[in-house]
């Protein structure tokens, strides 16, 4: 007889082991996005190893199966699973892996389907973590061979990911030239590279609000604050993103001497990132605050707290000496010049002496419009620039992007020019090889565009800098950017394992 309420909270999950002390507990974990007969066989075969079957289900925001996933919400997936008699208990996991579930439940057996055989496991670092956790509780790992196909394979094969036709065409053009193994070998080229990130570290802050209405006495909209969240942005975000792809990485940046937020920055910086953070006097750490409508998540107003004056001569000297000491140790130099005063002419000249490994992004904003220009950089390996910024630089509103590129190439020496175009995707132009790659946007739900350009810039930089095929590099950047805009801020950023998983499902 099925249990009426099978869903456990964390408190009751911990009690299962003591409640059934003499019985064998089996754990299954997954997304279960589209239930099929293979899942039924999987659950029944898993239950055969013990007495109590607990199924842990990944919550929506932690699903890393590809853009547009999950196809079914956590509530719908739970309804399906509750109807299966052999499942005794369900638990909603708010993590990308089942490590915490394993440690709390202490199962005798942990079972996975045959798509998690050893041949697949090399693409999934999470499984290794889960097996390691299982060993600490003296549990055994089992592969259930009865599962003949995965829901991800079915969904991807039937285009339920909701890729548009341009995305499908781009994927197919890569598939004609590369198989999955070759794509994975391309990705592995990145792992051993040494990356240096230079630029302004920022804090992106959001306050969600409820609109109360017009003020009774003034022509003013009144908002009620509901929730405040903040994330590491700018060069800090780019360093975090790159740190999941490479082991040897360093950031060299400035924070503000006033309202420094250094503890927050270091707490949110990934542990494998080495860092030199200097303090800029008479300046806060750059903080960009956006007020959002809580219902529609649309931005109402932005308030930026920063000082974009040039750093002082003494600050410049200290930064220059540190940079000179470190710069030749790295294979890829990522320069995030947001135009807020830390990359002076002297520092820029030092960077450009290593132009063959410099990947550059300059950005125009409300503070530096008309003054900050990419033409300060005479020679770089790769330049990533937004189309509207490129048009502003060249004072050309109507010409085609390829025409703008021709003009730009006459002004500065750039091996690879990448122009991001929002919903129209991005274009890579290599003049020397007469190469033009037009990559579509892989976004599914445009919630917040902040960080999308930085994401594409970071991923394309480390990929192209590692000699990954340029068409694959552009797809990696586009898929990563598509993930970035599906959330407010960058609490969950695209990482190496997630990208591998997505590409595995796409090209399997």
C-alpha cells in the first residue's frame, strides 16, 4: 500500500537510518525530468537490493542537463514519482550532487542507471564525489543495467530543449566535423593553462521591491523593499568562472579603501584563485545596485557607487611592480577594462608587451561614455566587444558588423575580433584566415543580461587561448552566456563540469 505523503524534509531524512536500523536502505538520485519505463525498471531493480527505497530529486535551479531544463518542474516531477509504489520516500535535494543526502541518510546501497557506467563517469566529476561520500558511510555503489535509455537522451533527441533552428543548425555544423570524444579532448586542452585576470572587481547588488504606487504629494513612485542579494562581479566574477576550468589562476585587482567589502570578496572568491587586491584611496569597492520589480524581475533604477578617477602614482607603482613580477608566469592574460581608473597608460603598456596572449574586453558605461576607448589598446590577441559599443567607437550606426570590423582592423591589430549582439548571437572574425563564424544566442529565458557578455568573454578567452577549435569555442561561450541570463545576478555560474555535461547530452 503506497505511503500517502512520501516527501521528507531534512529532519526526517536524518531519522530514516535510526527508524529502520535493521533494514537495508537504498538510495536513488536524479532529475527524473521525463519518467519512462526505464525509470520504473531502475527503481524496481534498485529496491531489490534492500528494504527501503529513498529517491532524492534535484530541485529545479540545480538541474544541469542543458539549456531549457528541467522540462518539468519539481512539483510535477514529485507528483509522478509519488505514484510509483516501490518508492517509499522522496527527498528534494538543493544541491548539484547527492553528497549531503548520502551523508545524512547513510544508505546501504547507492544505485545509478547504466548511463552512469564507467564510460560515462569520466564526463561527470559529481559521481566521483558521491562515491567518495558513500565510502565514508560504508555504503556500496551499484549500476542498474536494466535502464536502456535516459530521459535526457530522449528530450534532447526530440528537441524538447527548445533550441531554435539557428542553434540546431550550428550544433549540426559542429557535429559534421567533430564527434563527442573530439569535443571533450578540445575541452581538456583548457585544464593545464595558467590564467591571469586583470581588472576592476565589483559587487552587483539587487534589491527586489513591491510597487506601492504613486506618492500622495509628489510625482514619485513609491517602492517597498523585500529582499537584498549581492554577488561578486566584474573581474572577480570572471576569475571565479575561469577557476572552474583551470587550476592555476590569479586575479590582480583593486578594491576601494572606503567601504572595501574585502571580507565579502574573499569569501565569494573560489579557493583555488590566487589574488593581489590593492586598495584605491578615496574610493569604495565598485558597487552597482539595481532595484527590481519582484514580480516581473525588471530593473527599475540603478545606483552605482564608484570613483573612476585614475589610481594615484604610488598605487600605480605598486600595482605595476606586482604585475611585472607575475605577468610572464601565465599563458592567458584576461584584461577586463571597465574604464574606472585602474589600468593606466603605464600599466597598459606593460600588458601589451605580451600582446600575443592578451584577451581584452573594454566596456562603455554611464560614467565613461565618450572617454573610454578600445583604441588605447594597439595590439591584442582577441578583442570581445558589444555591437553597440563598437558602433559608438566608430561613430557608425548603420553599417554591417563585417564592415565595422574592417574599419577596426585598420586602427588596431587584433587577431580575433568577437562582437556580441544580444539576441542575435555573436560573430568571430579572423582577418588573417578570412574566417567569419556567426554563432546564435543559446538563451532560453532572458531574466537578467548582467554578466552575459562577461561570461562569453571569459569562456571564449580561455578556450581560444587554449587552441580549442574556434567554432566550438564560440558555442561554449554562447551556451555559458545563455545560462547566465536565466537568473538574477550570478549566484550560480557556469562551470567546467556543467559545460561538459551539457555538451555530452547535446552531442551524445
